[in-house]
């Protein structure tokens, strides 16, 4: 059980506040902003205590026994005052996600209209959140960035791995041609893995699939849910996304909007950089679909075909399949 107190100086919506969180007899300092959601508060508590957000239960006297909604903003829900006191109940998982089925649930995707996308990525409050995340999150390089290489950012769940099906061996749930795909992409791209789950889950899954020690390619870095930010759209409410601007800001001499591409089965994850995202077909029901799934084979062709281009952000990645066809015809006809 944990108790928390907070103080705020008031002012603008993104005014930063410091919470003193007590947990297991120790005190932790958690910094959040008034415009953050309760889900973001849980993310910050997770960073300090290692209790996963989904394992946290936050209680606050003014809202009674009802559980706080992750979508609600901290300011509107908690009515912050210098004397704020809160209780967090949660347990650290020593052995995390031993069974793949216990992996995090991923919600169905939704379509965002162009006006929504433009508004989200340009909105000042979201740019402020991105700046805060850049100052808070540190990317630990597993292998050095390479001069002249483009950047490929990959999701895990339903992109590289079917995390909801059962299997005796995790390799049975690996997307077909994964290692061939990564080996081919590595020739032209530095590769980063970014999952909306915990770092322990990322390291566990990538380790089990043999991605972290493959002799034919190297992974530059792993990113987890702590690197994401929460945004809001008029049509779909509040949700988390993966802003590539974080990577560009931390490694400006290597990566930018012109040389980066992200694969994810959820379109909303790249709403802060829509021109750099490609929606990959979800890989589900591995036992039924692995014989017919050649998505990574065809995407390998696409990645290698566009690698010679100077500005990837000018491409319409929705039309990646037609791009391959046109490129093949050009090659056949000289």
C-alpha cells in the first residue's frame, strides 16, 4: 500500500508538479503535469516503483471507492491541492509474463480523419508533452548508431509476434521470415524495437525470439511504454502513441523525419508523425496463419526499394504494395 502527497503551483495546464509517493516503506518523487492523464501518472509511478500500471490501483478520498479512470486528466479528476493525499495498491511482478497469454491486451485500432491527425500532431499541449518526454526518457543504445543509415522502428505485438495465442515454444508464435527480414533491413537501416508494454516484456520476448543476439543483424535500442505520450482526439478521446520525435531529438545527428519509418499494426501509434508510419497487417492466430503470412517478405522488398530515396516522409506508405509493383515493372523493363 502506498500513500502520496502532491503540491502544485497552479498556472498553465502543463504546470509541473511533484508527488511524494510512499511505497514499501520508502518515499519516491514522481513528477507529473496537470494536463497529464491518470494513466500517465501510473506510468510515472511505474518508473519509480516498478509496479506496472495495469497492476496499480489508485484511491483518492474525493472520488470515493470508485477506481480512477486512466483517461481522465489529473487536474480535473483529482482537484489538485498542496495537501493532496492518495493511496496506491500494487505488487511488483518478479517473474513477468511467463505465459504469452498473460501479455498486455492491445485494443482494436481506429481510423483517425486527416483533420484529427493534423490537430493532434500540431497541438501545443502535445508538443509540450513530447518535450517533457524527451527530457525524461533516456534511450540506452545496445549497439551504436551508424552513419548514413536510415531508421526502422518496429512494434512487437501482432507485428513481429502473436502474443495472445498459446504455444509450448515462443518461436511458434514468431511471425514468419522475421530473422530474414531483420537481416535484410539491417543492411540499410538501424533497427529499434518499440513496444507499448514494459521493458521487461520487451527484453523477454526479444530474447526468446533470438532477436537480441542474432549474428546477422544488430538491434540499436529497445523502447517501452514509458517512452509514449498521451494525446486526445475529438473523435476518439484519449489514447497513447509513439512519437518518433523522441528518437529524433535524442539522436539528431543520425535520425530525422526524412530517414525514418515505423511499422505498427495500430495506426494511432504514429499519430504524432503520420508521414513516417506504415500499418502492418496484424499477425494473429499464428498456428492457422503462419503458412500463408508473407507480409515481412513483401515489406523487405519495400524497405530496400525506398532505402535509396532521400526523403521517406514524402511517400504515401498506405500505397506500399503498389509501390513494389511499379518498382518491379521498372526493373523488368530496364
